[in-house]
C-alpha cells in the first residue's frame, strides 16, 4: 500500500469543493435539524465510505487501460465536472414537507445512510473519485475522498446555517469548477508531453 500525500490532498480538496454545494450537504443539514447530528453523521459517513470503495474500485479498473486513454478519460471527466459546477445548479428548490422527528441510533443511522447511499449514485464526487483513483492511486484517493465527504457532512451538521447565510454557494461552485477545468487542461497537456 503506497500513500501519496499530494494525491490525498488533491482528492480531499477537489471532493470537498465539489460536495459543498451538493444536495447531500443540504440533506445532512436538514436531517441534523430533526435527528441527532452525531447519529446522522455516522449514517452519512458510512454511505460515503461505501461509495468511495465502489468509485476507487472502478477507477482501479480504468487504471489498467493504456496511459493515454486513462488521461483522455480523466480529462473528459474533469471537463464534465467543470461544466456541471460552472453552469450552476439553478433548480434546487427546497420542498417544505412535514417531516417527523426520528429518534434512536438505528432509525437515524438507517435513514441517513439510505438518503446518502441512494442520492450519491453517479454523483459528480463519485465520478471524480473514480477518475482520481485511475491516475493518482487507489488508497490515497480513497483516504482523501472519504475524508472530504465526511468533513462536508460534519460541516453541514455543525455549521450549515452559518455557511448558507455567509458564503454564496455559487462562489463555491465556481471555485470547484475552475479547479476541475484546470485539471482537465493539465491532463490533456500531459497526454502530449508525457
């Protein structure tokens, strides 16, 4: 098992920025207002770890392809991520439906786990994690991605209201999108110079 600190930090930074304006951050915030936040965090974190394992497994398979194909796929996925973040969400409306309070560890854990597990399939962060695993290593990417996802969930549960009032999510999306665009360009340059 080889760990690369730069790969861990890269995965953490990209996934953290991509997840901040994501629906699961708001789901964590909403669940935390109706359920015990620590139990919600355990549930969301477990779901994120499962998704990271699936994504790095897929990325490892991609990594078996010739290097130029991996870089081309990586550049394409980074460009897609940049497009999705830079075009903005625009249509995320909060539904004001009545929600019952859930108590007890297992009911809260199960609710949080399933909410994240179902909503993260094919998500930008899962695609980005697979992409990073293909080029930056499985374990480093897994550690960085899981830490980022779990951190965003904790942040949503601890300081979600503060972030929503003070930091425009469009700004966070733009920063994440520009980072992904930069990585797409860098990866294309690597195809021709490497």
